[in-house]
C-alpha cells in the first residue's frame, strides 16, 4: 500500500493514530472545521436563471455567500404554520439576490443591471408579458419594496414609496401594463400587544365524528392573541400601480391570502381568510372565502366559502369536499376552473369516479359546465387553446397516472393519451413544454400547425438519465425524437426558443465541468453556442472520481448508487478507505420500479457542504444515495416489511463497496437527513454493519406521529406493530455504535420536532451508549446560517475522524 495521500499526490503521509482532541460537551461557541471544508461553504454559488416570456433575454439573479446567524436569528412569528418576519410583513427568508444581470439569449451578451442599492436583498421577480420590464421585490430597511427593471437600458428603480405585504406570496404580479399588489395598509395601527396576564385557559374540544387524518403540524396557533396577531400580519390593501408609481386602491383592506388577475384584466380572483381559526391545523385548512372581484373591488361572483377543515378523510388520496384548485384558465379571457370530489374526498369510499373538472366563464351567470369526470384524483391541467388541454389524474395507492386530451370549448369526450405507473421512470414520456402567450399566461407550446406539442423528459433508462426533446403528434399519439443528451455530457433542455422546434436552450455539464447554458440549433452539426461561463466552484476537488454502481440485494431487487473517491486515489495502490454512506429510503409498489437505474454518471461532481460529498475533501470515500427501496407489491404495504428490506439494502451496499476494494468494512459510517436520519438510527439499532452514524433532523419515535408519516397512510391504532417496529427509539438499547444527532432548534417540518432527537439522546445516554446531541439555535429543518453550517461540518468531521479514522491511518479506538 502506498503512503501517498489521495489528496496531495506525491506528498508523504505518516501512518498512525491522529492526535485529535477528545470530543467534549463543554466546548462553547460555534466551531470552524478544517480549511478544506470551510472552502466548500464559501465556494461561489451559481446565479438563479429566469427566461423572459419572449425567450430573448435571461435574467440572472446573483447570490452572495450564506447569511450570518445574526440574520437567521432575527425575530420570527410562528403562526398557523407560517413563519413571518414581523418587521417586513413577509414570510421569513434568508437567501436573497444581491445583483442582477441580463443575458441576450441569441448572442450571449451580458449586461449588468445598474441602479440597485448597495447590499441589495432581492426576493421575488416577475417578467412583464412583453419582456420589456422585470418587476422585483427588495427587502429595504422598513419593509418590502417594489422595484422595476427596464430591460432596454438595464437600469432598476424603486416604484412608489409603499411597502408590500408578502406574508403569503410575493405580494405583486403583472396586470397588463400595471402591477397588482398587496400592500401594507397605509393607516394600519401598531400590532396588538401580548397580554401581560392570560385571560383564561386555552381550550380545544372534539365533538366526535369520522376518522380524521391530522398530522403533527408545527407552529400552530395557541392563544387568542396568536389569532389576533395573525389577522394583523395578513391585513393588506389591494391596489394597482402604474409604471410611474401611482397607486389606485381596490376595495377595503382585508386578510387576503392570494389574488390573481384574469387574463383579460377585467376581474380578480381573491382568497380571504375567515374566522373561526383552529389550534389543530395550519392556515391551509382555515375557513376561506373565494370571490371574483371587479376592478373596483366589488364582488362579481362568489365561488365558494370553505369551512374549517379540522377533519379530513384518511389516506394520501384524501382531499377536501367542495371546490378546490380554483384558478383562471390560462387560454381564455376570464374563465374559472376548479375540481370537486365525487366521493366526498374519501378514498375509502367505493366510487367509479373520484373527481370532476368544472369550467365557468365570465360574467358567471351561467351554471358551471362539467368538462370531464376522472376515475382518480385530479393532478393538474395545462391549457393550450379551445380544443386542447392536457389533464393529468393520479391515484397514489396504485401509482396509476393518466394523461387526457380535453377540448374545453367543444362538446367532445376526453381522449386518453397515456396511462402508466408514476414510479416507472423508464416509461415517462416527458412533460409538455410551456410558453407565455400575449397575456403573459403559461400555455402549451405547439408546432406552428397546432397539430403537435413538445415533450421534455429525463430519459431514464438502464444507462442512466439521458434527457430528450420529442415532438408529439396529437392525432396518432406518436413521438418523434428531436434531440437527446449524449455522453460524455449531461444536458437538460431548458426551453425551446422557437415554436418550430429548431432552437433549444439547454444546460450542459460533465463530471468535471459545471452546468452552463448553451444555445443549440437542432439538426446542425455545429457545436452549441456557450451563453454562460461558470467556473468550477471547487477546483481543488476537480479530479474527484465518480462511478455509478449496479448491484442487487438478497431478494433480487437491483439497486443503484454513486461511488465517489478522493482525487488521486487508486484502490490497488492505496487500499481501502474509510467510507461514509448517505441515503434516504423510498417507497415503491413494484420491485421492477425499485430496480430502475437513477441519475446519470455524467453529472457534474458538485461537492456541496450539505450532503456527504464534503468528506471527500478529508480523504474519505463516499457512497451517495445508495438505493434504499421499500417495496409493497399488490395489496401489501411497504412498511409491513420495512426493517427486513432496509437491512437487505444496507447489506448489499456494504458488500459492494467492500468487494470493489475501496472501503474498509471496519470503517464504514452511515448517515442521512430527515427520513434518512430515521433510517440511520434504525440501521444502527438492527445491524452491526456500520461503526458510526450521523443523523440530522430526524424522527425516531413513530408514536409521536400517530396519524401517518412519510408515505404511511395508516394511523398508529390501525398499524400498531408497524409503528412500534419502525421506531428506533424502542430499540435504543441495541444501538452499540456511536451516533451523532444534529437538529435545528426551530425545526418546522411536520413530525421532526427537536423533541425527537432529545428523547433518543436521553435514552442512549441513560443506556450507556456513545452519543452526542447538537442542537443549532434559530435553525429550521434545513440549516441556513454560515456559522451553523460550519459547525455542522466540524461536528461531522470530528465524529468520523474519531470513530473511523482518516485515510491512510489506523482506526481510532472507541
């Protein structure tokens, strides 16, 4: 075995135990990991991209480094499932743009946008229908401001001196040559003050009723004061704003959740919150009134008044009764569509048809017209024109997915275009390409003769993903392949730049080249024109090697994983390495679907601080996303055999990396985030395959999520044995290998309350196991502050170093 370091070719490495400081709970303050890990956190981030509706210009939103803990720890209201910044009257956010660039898609010429304030915090953006302007929101000192970018001269300016209410949504949208906004009311007084003493007990009461699926939601209302504070934060005034910044108010202030203009700009579809509220469910299930307003704010038509939904039928196919998914039809002047359940929303009720899709056009005096009935649940609709709409329906229980062609303006029965299993990636025909029409609405992109649509797909197959563009003839349902990604590149279609399907905007990357945008002329031998030139964000890891693995578990189900090895490493020369395996279980209804190849061997090796690949910088091997399918064929539920399948998956993965000679079986760790953390604790409790574990923001006691979790539809009382067997907390006494638990103290994900990690740690500590609990202040389910990310890496690095050792070293004693 060579003494060469896999990271520093030719540099000698002293073999022996590392002199790392012992782990201690007494360390104070945020810690910083080694320089090679810190470099990953501070690597440049690619800009966000937004293509204009005319497909001539691309807006690039550049982003600075991660926010500091002082920003993340700003005061935050947690009300009815919302998290709000009270001083901004907006949903909490910490990732902003700080600069803008306009890119000419034809020539690749870039222009820097002028006029932005120093330290700009750009939030949301929206193109005007004619692509002459971009509206965007910017967080100022006193509130959220509305700004306007003129594309012709690449200059931005603030529009008016008001502030937007962005508590639910961006707070602005184009309305022809004007902008429709929700603004903070001009004369609204101060926020209600919290009572110094409670006025009485807080009471919840159930009057009985049908079985209901109520998950463990975070951030619910707890007191009458919370309800009053929610009212205050949501109060907003609708208004139209001209390009000169002048305001024209619409109606009176109210608790608007959303508002959207009809394509012909004659009506507004407004959703307003109604009392009574609930401390059991989030705002999405509060009472709502949905009206069509005229341009003066007067009610032209009431669509529905939805009651409080504290009770819902059980199951992933359950929906509310009454109208839902209410929106404007994109290809008509002013026509509403919505869906209603034909089975009361209850998937357990026998019914030949489950949903119906309805239409109603302005002036809303005629009765709604039923466009079609569906045998399963409505998934979505893509409008094209009076004789063309694509409607998808899906049934979770069977994974059955159907696509229909409807003719919304004609009395013609819908036509079935495709039927397949949604989990079957190999048979996926792709998604219909969309384009903006003259009103700025997103509609189906068709060929000039209107007889075909375009499909953009991932192209999954035995060789990995190979994205494609097809022209799909509506008459004979035949697809013609226009383009497909070819090795050694991984290319993804972003948009067809012309309706004839000749010009394609695509993203191209390879193992060692980051994604960049290109313009390609289909059918021509010439190389595509590079429009962007993003540098490699981590050139020090450019020579990381990657290999897509295929292996199978004991019952014959084939699995996929991606193996990453540090730069310069050779298995025969350097011998096996310590390895980190990072995974996330997924449920399937068929073994065939579970066996399909995922991902592509030609994707860029983006070594991020968030996942496991950061440990490549420290000389570890990484097995990323090894297949962890949990299969329930036919009437069987996947979770009924969760543990046996999980152990088979892990056993097969370990055997494969050991067989390849890249991993030392005595130095393999397992880790994961959220459901992957749950997996990690279970594998440590039920196997001795791993010698350390890292579990971030997980749930470990399923009795604390009694009304379902992940894809489990049954409640605890219907499947007690499953809930108990799947809870690693119940088997804490069997966890014999060191487990690092990390959790955000403000976790906002249903079910993964910080209490889950606290209780598992207390059990492990009491049982004499080796464990460490790290809770990150002000952090949610995903960690955001630079200090938190650096400390997370410091913890993970020290944990693995202590219990696995580094490459070229002997394993440290436990």
